[in-house]
């Protein structure tokens, strides 16, 4: 697979998601600085970071592994966003945007994983 990680649509979508998470967590209560806010940010940064790291590895098998890690981080984001919504830290609309973004990135990850497995 040619190109760099930044050429990948999935990486670009993951970057948009991470930026959105950072903006949303700015308004979380101060006591969440080292709690839910930090957890959400770490998971959000993990998604594009794992895509980039996997792309930098030498085999498609390695890339698939790191794409799987990204998918796991997406599930963390979905869960943590649901907690933030239930606590009233984000609105229903904000939660829906996150859900839409995680869904789209997840679809792209699944498609890329499928394509890589078929090519092997």
C-alpha cells in the first residue's frame, strides 16, 4: 500500500475526531481534568496515532494489528462519550456528532482491514 498515513482518509477522519474531542473536553468540569477528560483525549489521540504507527511498520499484518488498536480506541471514545452525556458534560447533539464521527472512522477502519486481509 503506497502513500503516507496522512494520505489515508481514515487517518484524516480520526484527526478530525481527536480535534473535536479536545474542543469538547475544554468545557468539562475542572475535577475531570485528570479523569474523564484525560481518558477521552488519550483515546482520541490513540486512534490516528495507531493508524500512523501501523502505516510505518513493514508489513500489512503489522498495519492490521495497529488498525485493530485504533478500532478499540474508538469503542473507548463511544463509551466515554456516553458517560459524559449521562453526566451532562456534553449535549445530545454533541454526543450525536461524536457518534457519527466514530461510526465513519470505524467504517473506514473496517474497510481498510478487510482490503488488507483480502490482499494477503
